[in-house]
C-alpha cells in the first residue's frame, strides 16, 4: 500500500483546478508502438500509465478515480500532470453535448426551473 502523498510527491493540489467529477478525459495518442507493445513514456509513475491506458476510451474523472482506487484529490493531481505534458486531453462535458448536437443552455435552464417548481 502506497500513501497518497507519495504518489503525488507531496503535492496536495493540482496545478490546474478546473476538473470536475464529470470532466471527460481521453488519451492524446495511443501509448502503444506500431507492434502493439506498450510504449514507455519517460519518468511516468505506474498510476500515470494506468490513467493513460484507462483513458484510451473517454472516461470521467470520477470513473478514473474509482478504477484506480484513489481519492479524487490525488487523481486530479495525476490528471493535471498528464494534461500539462500533452499526454491527456480534458474537456467539459457540456462541450461534448454541444459538439454532439445536444441541448442549449436555454433549454437546460428551463428544465431546471421547471423541476424546481415541482
């Protein structure tokens, strides 16, 4: 068992704090070489490599944290590391909904207001 502060090298907060539990993460490129063997990004911790493998398919911060069995605060620090190195892409779920032709903010606000009146 490794202590969370060891995994984060003593850091208690991520360099960027714009991750929510539903921020969608995707590996920037497939970390496998042309022969299908796992590539070895330099100086990454095992947890970083697990995140890159997990995010080959889009996943939310909460999913990644649960899969790694780590606190969300620790996971966010590791995610910020990977984003800053250009190995991981993060996007807000609303931008995903809009890109897929989802509802606009006006409709969502109307639904919210209607639910509050109930």
